[in-house]
C-alpha cells in the first residue's frame, strides 16, 4: 500500500471517528436534556409536596388556635375561622395524596394523617358546639382530657416525616442529576479531544492535498495549453475532411447521374421498340408456315417487358438515392442562419402542411403546452419537425386512431422537444440503427429509402444538439431533441 492510499484511508477513518464523536456528543446531550427535564419535574413536584404538607400543618395548627381562642374569648370570629379552616383540611390532604400516589411510604403516612385529621375534626366540632352552648368550663375540661394536643402533635410529627422524606428524595435526585451532568461533561471532553485530533490530522491531509492539487493544476494548465493547439489542429483537419467528403459525395452523385440518365434513356427506347417487335412476331405467326418460334414469342411478350420493368424500377430507386445524397450534400454546405424562432408557430405550420394526410388516416396532431422559443436555423428546424411528424404519420398502428403530440420544455443549458406518437413503435435494438443512412426498421410496407431520420440526425448535429428515441413495439415512440438555446454559428457538415 502506497503512502497516498494510506493517507486516504486514514483521512476517511478520521472523518468517521469525528462523526461518531459528534454523534455520541449529540446523543449524550439529548439524553442529559431529557433527564434534566425529568429531574426538573420531580424537583418541582417535591417542592410542591413540601408546600402542601406545610400548608396542611399550618391549617391544623390554625384550627387548634381558633378553637382555643373561641373557648377563651367566646369570640364568634374564632368560631368561623375554626370551622372554615377545619373544612379545608381534607381537601388539602387529598391534594397531598394525589401528589404522592407513586410513593407507598408517603401513602401510608397520608392514611395516618387522614385518621388523625378525622379525629381532630371530630374533637374540634364537639368542642366548638359545647362552647357555643355556653359550656366554656366543660369545653376547657374536655380540651385537657380529649387528647387533641396529642393528636396535633402526631399530625406535626407525620407531616415533618413526610417533609424529610421528600427532602431526601430531592437530595437523591440532585445527586443523580450531578452524576449525569458529569457524565455529559466527560463525553463532551472526550468528543472535543477526538475532534481536535481529527481536525489537526485533517488539516495536515488537506494542506498536503492542496499542495499536490496546485502542482497537478499547473501540470494540467500546461497540458491544456498544448491540448488546445492539438484540438485546433484536429478541428481544422476534421473540417477539411468533411469538406472533402461533401465534395466527394457531390462529385460521385453528379457523375453517377450521367450513366443513369443513359440507362433510363435506353430503357425508354427498349420500351418503344417492343410494339414493332410484337407486330413482327404476330406477322411471323400468321404466315404459313409460321416464321416466329415460341421462344421468340415468349421473349417479346414476357421476358423483355419483365426485364425492362426491373431496369426501370432499379433506375428509379437509384435516382432517388442519388437525389437524397445530393440533398444531404447541399444541406451540409448550406450556411446556417440563426434567428429567434417561435417554435409553436413553426410546428403549427408543419401540421398545416400535413393536415390533409392526417385527415386521410384519421390522425390528430396537437401541441401540448407552450413550446420554448429557440435561436436557430429556421429551414433546418422546419425540416426536422416535418420529417419526424411525417414519419409518425407514416408508421401509425392500423386500426388505432392516430395521435401525435409535440411538447417542449427548458432544462439548464438546453431545450428539449418531444414528438410522441401512439404508432407501431420501434424495437429497442433498432433505436440507433434507424438513424443510419439507408437503414430501416420493422416491416418494409411503407415507401422510403431510409434517409429521413439520417437527415434529421445530421441536421440536429449541425444545430449543436442530439436526438434520441424512446420506444417499444406496439407502444408508440418518443423522439427527443436536445438543442442549445442559441445556435453558436455553423456546427459543421452533416456527413
């Protein structure tokens, strides 16, 4: 393992360790925050329990104080105070019971308090009624012997025990909270140390890579300077080669046309010679004895017409091919003229020219949405869309209402146009083959020489774009055009 590879692995390992440290710190922080929230709740809960216990004890003492004041002074205010305070004891006790329902020890003390408060309430009511009836002396004697002092003392003791128990719980919870915080500090310190080490190591690796990157960038700049010169030379060579191909195609097509014209002319003369030959054979057959042989009759009536028809069909096909080559050659030499084109109007014009053909076969040509405008060559764009829409009309599925949809949208740095049909489709293995010159796909039941799509691709290349086919048999086809928003001059020849 070389040094660079080792550093790469160590850098990745350091980043991974740093990420784990951060994750651990985050988890610990979340855990401590959750625990702190719980501790805060229980601390508040403990303080509330202590407060309610203190309030209960104060109420019990207030009841006793008000009872004694009523016995001594026979003031009705003391009576009312004793009655109202006595009535508040049990609701306060129920609050304490609800707050401590999770603590069995405290619940046991609550039951003791309930018994004692019931007893105190009973003694207080009896004492108040006796005093109110005028038996002050009797009330005082009862106060000294009924055990109310002992009852109040026991209530105080139990309340004090409950408060001390709550304080112990508070201390335990504070201790647990301190330990949790200490653990968090430890985790954060460890994570911080790991992150510092990771950062230091990463800085060393980054500095080293930056230095290497600077050297590589300098080397790349020198290589690019040489590469630009090489690209310019190769581009010039390619342009010259393309020009040669264009001239060669034009010369070959032009030179082939002369002998082809001769062949077509002599074929016409042979056709013109057939009637005199037929008349001569007929006269020979009518003579006695017959002069014409059966072989001569068959040659004139069958062999010669078949041969002439074959020659004419072949010459016509060759003439179409030569015309196509000449058209491609002229198109490749034509200077492109960029202008802003409203593609909706361009496609609408193409659809109008093909409307008669579409109506004949029951097809519909629609534009979906608004087509984005483009700065390109008008004639080339018209030829591209005309060829693709006409091709879609030609290869619709028999018995299925034809539907051809044109749509378009903008993507970063390019425009996309789609021509979709619901025709017979193209086998996926032929998606590239159909763009080759003189190559066709599927059943050859439609007229054509396999030039249209090759011409379309050549035009798209000159316009600086690409074309793609997305199709399956019997599922229609989508031809996508990817073009630059603005044509940057002539893009080269089509061949």
